[in-house]
C-alpha cells in the first residue's frame, strides 16, 4: 500500500463517530486505511485501497464502508468477500478470520473514543 494512505487516516468531517442503529443494522465507526483483495458479485477478484469509515453488522452480513481510492466513491464491501487485507498503518496482513479482526478493531477504537471523552 502506498505511504500516502496513512495521511488520509485523519477522521473525516462527516465520518460517523458514534455507534448507531439504522433499521436492522448496527453501525460501528471505523478508522483505517486498508488494502483489500476483494471478490465482487460476479466473482472477479480486485485489489482495492479503502479509507474505511464504518463497519455495518446486519441480518446475515457485514459491510465495511469507506472511500474506494480508485474512484473516490463511497462503497460498501461485503466482509465475506474480502479475501485478504493489509493495514496501511501497521503493515499487518490478515488473510483469515477477517470478520473477527475487523470487529475487534472497531471495538478497540470505540473503547479509545470513550476513554478520550472521559478525559475531556
């Protein structure tokens, strides 16, 4: 992943900063620059660079939402179609239990946000 991606990690002005419920979806704020190997609905593999902003957990699926750097568009990526990811900040490569890794990171970030609010 390119080094400039880490400069994009600053929390976006309109990025969610609190957990919320949207219909049947539980939405967790998520910050990170990720390189993902993704397989689309037609079975085509692609490599994407994503500035992740949220993790949505819903009935039977989980979506990683963020800015797809290839077209600067906001996209939702089904987590079950992500075959590999690399965290641009740490260089950590995850190719198994991706759903678990994303949830743990979202939970850790939520805990850090709550802790920061207590200091204010």
